[in-house]
C-alpha cells in the first residue's frame, strides 16, 4: 500500500512538472538515455531557422553550411521536429516541396530549398540542369501521410498542392522517369537528360539519380528506389481509402504488390544471403549502401530476409546519415537494445559528425516513438503506447503534440502507464503492455484486458479508454 501511494505521488509530481515545461521534457531511470535526449533536443532546436527568413518558418535539414532543407532529410526529421513543437516549420516546408513540383522539371520538385526561398544553388542551376534523387517524391508523399497520422491535420493530404503532388508522383512522374515495376532493370540511364548531355556535369548526370546512394557509378536503379516506389503506392492507396475512394485505392495497392514482387524476385541473392543494393547500366547487380531504406520504407515482408537484413545493418559500418535512422528503426523492428545503443552512440561527443541535423532529430524520434512506443493514428483518433524495454525502471515524456492535442505520458513500470491530456481534443488511448495479463486497473477500476501481438509477434495485453481534455488516466495490468 505504501508503495502504491508513493507511485501515485510520483505520478502527480511528474505531471505537475510536465505542465510547467514549454518544450517536451524527458526523464528516465536510465540516465544515459535521458542525457542523450537532452543533448538531442538542444542540438535540434539549434537548427531552427528564423520565421522572418524569406522562406518562412524552417529548420536545418541538409549540410549545415547551406542554410537549407532537403527532401530526404525533412522526410526523416519531420516527426522529431513535430515532437519538438516545430509544427509551423513542418507545414511550411512540406507546402514548398509539394508546391514546387512542375512539368518543366519533369514532375520533380526542388531537391533542396534554402532560407532565402530559392532552390539551393549547390543542387540547382535551372529547370533543365539540377541534382535530384528519384526516391524523394515517394519519401515526401509518405512523410506527408505520416504527418497527417501524427498530427490529425488533414492539410497534409487534402490541400490542393498536396493532392496535385500525390497524383503527379504516382502517375506522370513514374511514366516520365520510366519507373514502372517491369521497367526498373531495363530503363535508360538518363531518361530526361539535358540536350546536349555532359557526362562530367553532375547537374546532367544526376538529374534523376535513381537512388539515395550517391557514390555508385553507372547506376541504373537502386534497391532503395524500388522500396520507395512500393511505399509510395501503398501510401497513396491508404490516402485514397481514407477519402472513401476504395476502388481507386485497390488499383494502387495492386501496383505496390508488383514492386514488392520484383524486389523479392530480382534483388535477393541466394548466394550471398542478402539483397543487392544497385543494378548498373552494364547489367550487373552490386552491393553497397542502401539496405537502411529497405527498412525505412518497410518493404521487407519476408521475415527471414528482413531479419538477415537487420543483422547486416546492425553489423555494418555506415555513415552518420544512415545511422541516424537506426534509433527509430531498431525499436520498430524489435531490437530495443540496438535502438538504445545507437541513441547513445550518436549522442556521444566522440562520434564524428554527430552535429549533422538528422542525428539529433533521429534520437528524439527514437525516444518518443521507439522507447516510449508513442504511435498516434488520426484516422481513428487513437493513441497507442507501449514501453519498449527489457529492464526495470521508468520513463516519462511531457508536452508531446499529436492528434490536435497534447499529452504527458509516464511509464511507471513495464506494467503501469499514466497519461494526461493537456490539450483541447479527446482521443482514445490504447494502452499496451508486453506479456499476457488477465486484468487491468483503469484509475482503480478493474476491467478485463484484450490480448494481441506486436509486429514481431510478441504477446501484448491492452485496454482502450477515452481520454478527455484535462483528464488523467492510470492503467496497470496484472
């Protein structure tokens, strides 16, 4: 009884402290992770641009000397940014990417935009000569959907500029860049090259680079582009379903399966027990970086192959940009110890280039979506939470904006969580816990729990309850 009273007092103190903070705050019995979060928060907010800049609200998401934001980086950093309260920045930058898609650029947008509201000169000369990585359109398409699911802001899927971006990306963009599922190994090297073509000019050679891997020469298709195409088709299908356009959605879901089929049939090497990462213009498969994006775009449905890819990614020595994806990805795919390990590694002062913007935003997402298991879904106004740890202890995070409201969440143990709705909109809380339990106490009232499984088929117990504005809810399973 004394212990229960102590936990109740601790919870009230935590919630009171949460309400006093202007920015998200994270506390944990794991002080190493708490330190990593605090460093990442300070570092990430350091990259917040001035709202008075010509481009409007923005944050650094490219090589810092450029004062710019890049399509790939923003697609990765946006959830971390939203957690940190950079909502206006996200909306503005996504508006710009969506709004700048054009026929004159063969349905590309600007790969990188700077604070002066110009396409970054490092990557752009004119509409015929510029650098562009083809997975970017699908990455932004998927990111705008994830932003809707997190925030509940339908602007990301309904605004005319976004609808136009979606439609052009899944139709004209695929056609003009020869990206149909059965064309990926036969497409020309440079479908829309400037005339006359200059191989030594990167704005000619890389105008439509078919991968995020920029160091591979003579590249026809990267495996990350295949994964991005799959994810783009699935995402657009989900958007259409959300709008009640179920027949049209089914068409794009079928297209997605064609890319998935080609990925498994063409890109897996039985000899090497891994996926190839690129296909060259000389007709040769090869292996370089790129496996990270198979996981990022969630394109691996064969469990055995997915686990072998995770093993390889875990063991590989890779650049800091790729590693910045790992805290979120390893938690997502059930390798919590590795997720924690990379949060600590990436925040360590001895880690080279830890100041790259993606790193700090990746840690914020790793703690919030990873360790804390926060997963909102605006389609049903539902918030799922689950504490992803194998150790005893506690962790709490405050002032997290999502679903058009704000929350404070405390995992008091692996069997007890508490939440407060500090915003103005109600939501349904699906409080999940690892293990099989029979009962739960919801604010002291005993109810039966439901049993399910997570993505790795681990058993989970959960309850669902409404959380109204201003309400505190405490759930303990036993």
